[in-house]
């Protein structure tokens, strides 16, 4: 810029020197109108060209200034919008990161609580198993360990309370887990929306980048235009210098013409030639005016500067051609001057003729005076034009300063643009990192969802397996319950038979004792025997009939005892005792068989109860059977009676008819109570049968001893 300023100062100094020289030449050649007109026309052309160049530059600078201001305003607005959007995105990203961290912490805490609760649940299950074992041992040792049974029941109640509390806590935790899953899904949807927004903003950033590049290209194009215009200006200034040199040469050539002014005829001819040259100058002025109109049109068309340059070059070529034509005319004039010198001698002779033409010369002199006045006027106009030229030079300097300022502004804008591009790349990298994190989170979510689906499938499979096992167990239990009922009926019948047999045996033993005492009395007192025989014969017949009737009822397969007419012999009594022993042996075998069968049934029932207890404790409520089966059972219980009807009817809490945990626990308690009752009954039956067997053995021994 400094070099350009120095160069411009030098050009201005040379232009000022040239103008001063031209003014001196014009002052020295006031008498020569041709010189004045030529110099004035050249100066006018130069000034017009300078004015045209200045106007073009001013218009270009104004447009460039407006374009630069508009670009700066757009750039600042876009920069402010970008900063606001980036701040918003940063705030949203920080908020989402904090939310994700909080959710992860809550999920970790829930997982810890879940693991602790699972451990507590396992401990409670173990405690329940221990309590059930203690309860089973207490049931077996009911007679001797009542205190232990009471303690076990208390422990059982406490464990059941703990299990209820643990189940409630598990339900609450499952609800919390569902809520957390919902929140997780919502956060994922929010992240997806934010990703879409980030992508849209990235597209906007790319669009702004494209606009920025377009603006940079426009700025470069305008800078190139300015350079082209400065080159044009320099070429025009060179052309002006060439024209000024040519004008000086013409002035030097015209100095030779001053020598010929002495001759009037030559002056007249020169005046005629001058008039012709004035006409040609007028034509040139008209042509120059047309050229000026063309230049004004070219000023309006700034975008087509290259075409205008071509037009200017053509115009300069025409000017060069005109110069060549003028040179040719000068040569022609020189030839004419030589011819005039030859004809001077001839014209001296024609002085007389020329005197007649003095009047014409006076007229021409009047015209010359008029032309001198025109010359003065033109000189004044020339001074005004020089002043305008100086003003234009000052404006050119101001324009150059403005150009330097615009170049500095352009540098600042380019630096800011580079900074913004760096910031945009940083934000793009951050957005890409966020997108990658989001994709990783989505992948983890998909993995968790796949795991959950697999676990759900495994759960469904296990439920189907457990349902099948439950159905098999229910079938086995129903069969065993049927067998138990059949055995109970048999036991009831056997107990009735045993009671009847006991009564019969007691009566027969009493009668036998009485008969034995009577026989002893008869043997002791022979005299009283006859009387006693007469009196006791009907009694013996009655007792024999009773005994035979009872024995027939007790053992239908055995034959009735023979009733002697007068006295029961010893053999008959022994036969009766043997038959009774056989019947008692048969009943003892039946009792042993029933005891063994009942013991096997009890062991099987204990095993089944253990299996059912483990199964019930392992599975959740509702996993054993569907809600429809529970409703059907409840309806059947309402229509019919029995134990299950009492169970379903006694549960007031179950209003919906579905199987709940409390109802299942009540059913288990009542079934356990029934099992305990049956076991106690079986134990009592066993003890009664043992006592019966002992009494029968005693009786048989007594009879054998007797």
C-alpha cells in the first residue's frame, strides 16, 4: 500500500508538472487558435476520461462498501445466532449428562437393594425350611414335645411375617423398576430427539459454511475487479501521457507555422485550413460525446467490466488511428507548405489581386477577434477544469485510503472467519462424540432388552414346566387322597369291628370266668353240685347261645360252637379259645397290614408335603395356577361343601376370586392342619391296635395257662 501511495504521489507530481507546462505553452501560443483548440480538446478528453474513471471507481467503491457492510452484518448476525445455538446445545448436553448419571446412580442403588432383598428372601426361605422341618419333627413327636411345637409355630409366624414384608418390598421394588424402565425409555426418546436436532443444526452449519465460502468468493472477485480497474487506470494514465507528448510535438510543429504568418495569403490559406480543422474538431467532439454516452452506459454496467475493457481498447485503437491520420495530415500540410513556398513568387505578382481581397481579410480578422474571445473563455474553462482535476486527485487519495481501510477490514474478517471455522470444527467433533455416546447407550439398551426378552422366555418356559409338574403333583395328590379316604374307611370299619370284638371278647371272658368259678364250686361241693347243676343248666345254655351268637357275628367264616345239652365240656371251651385266637390272629395280621400301609402312606404324604412346600416357597403367588382355575374352584366351592369350600368361603379378603398369596398361605395352613389331624389319628389308631394286641396276647396266655 505504501509503494502504491508513493507511486501515486509521483504520478500526481508528473501530472502537475505537465499541466504547468501545458499552461505555459498555451500562454505562449495565445495567438495560435489551432493550438488552443487542440490543447483544450485534449484536456477536455483527459478530464472527461478522468471523471469517468473516478465515477466508475466511486460507484465501485460505494457498491463494494455496501456489499461489505451487508456481508459484515450478516456475518455478525450469523455469528451471534451460532453462539446462542451452541450455548443452548452445551446446556442441554450438560443437563442430559447429569440426568443420565442420576439415573445410573438410582439404578445402581436399586440393584444393590434388590440384591440385599434377594439375600434376605433366601435367608427367610431357609428359615422357613428350618421351621417346616422343626414343625414336621414336632408333629411326629407331638406327644412328647408340645413346647417345641409352640416355639416352632411362633418362629413360623415370625418368618411368615418377614416373608410377607419381604414380598411387599419385592412388589414395591418391582413397581420402582418398572417406573425406572419407563423413565429410561423416555430418556432414550429425548436423546433421539436431541440427536435429530444436532443433525439439523449440523446441516445448518454446513449451509452457513457454503454461504461463507460464496461470500469469500464474491470478496475475492471484487478484489480482482479492483485490481483490474487499477490496471486500467494506470494504462489510461500512460495513454494520457502519450497523448500529451503527441500534443507537445504538434505544438513544436506548429512553431514552424508561425514563420509563415508574414504572408497574408499563407495566413488566409492557413485560416481556411484552420476552419477545416475546426470542423474536424467539432466532428471529433461529436464523436467524443458519443463515446462519453457509451462510457456512461458502461458505468451502469459494472458487472460487464471485461466487455467494457474490450470496448475501451477498441476506442483507444480508434484514437491511435486518428492520431495516425493527424500525422498523415501534418505531413500533407508540410508538403503543401513546400508547395506554397514555391508559389510565393507567383503570389507576389498577384498582390494586386489580393488587395481586393483585403476586405475579406478584415472580415476574417473580425472572426479572429471573436475566436480570441472564445479562446479566453476556453482558457477560463480550462482553469476550472484544472481545479476540478485537483479536486478529483484529492478524492482519489481519499478513495485509496478507504481501499486500504477496506483491505484491513477484509483481513479482520478473514481472521474471524478462520476462528469461527475452528470453533465450528470443534463443535462438530463434540457433536460426533455425543452421537457416538448415544449410539453406545442405544446398543447397551438393546443388549439389556435382549437379555430381558431371553429372561422372560426362560420364565415362560419354567412356568410351563412348573405348571406341568403341578398338574402331575395334583394328579398324584388326588390319587393319594383317594387312597387315604379308602384306607380311612377301611380303618373305620376295622376300628368298628375291633370295638365290637373287644366288647365280645370282654363278655366272653367274663362268662368264661363265671363258668370256671361255677365248675370249681361244683367240684368242691359234690352235694351242692346236683342242685347247682339243676339251677345253672338254663344259665349255661343262655351263655352258650350268647357266646355262639357273638362269635358268629365277629367271624362269619368260622362255624358255630356245638352246644352241649347238659354241660360244656373242656374240649368245647378249648375249641372256642382256639377259634378266638385264630380270629384275633387274623385281625392282628389285618391291623399290621393296615399299619404298614398307613405308615407308607404317611411317609409318602410327608415327602409330597415337603415337595409342595419347597415348590410353594420357590414360586411366586399366581405362578402355580391361573386365575381362571382359581375362579372355577371358588365357584365349585360355593356350590358344594367340603374342606376346600370351607377354605374358599372363609377367605373374606379374596373378593375378586383370584389366587393371592394370603389365600394360598391359608390353604397351606389348613391342609397342614388336616395332615396333622390325620397323622394324630393314625398314631392313636396304632397305639390302640398295640394295646389290643397286648390284651389279646394276655388273654391267650391266660387261656393257655388255664
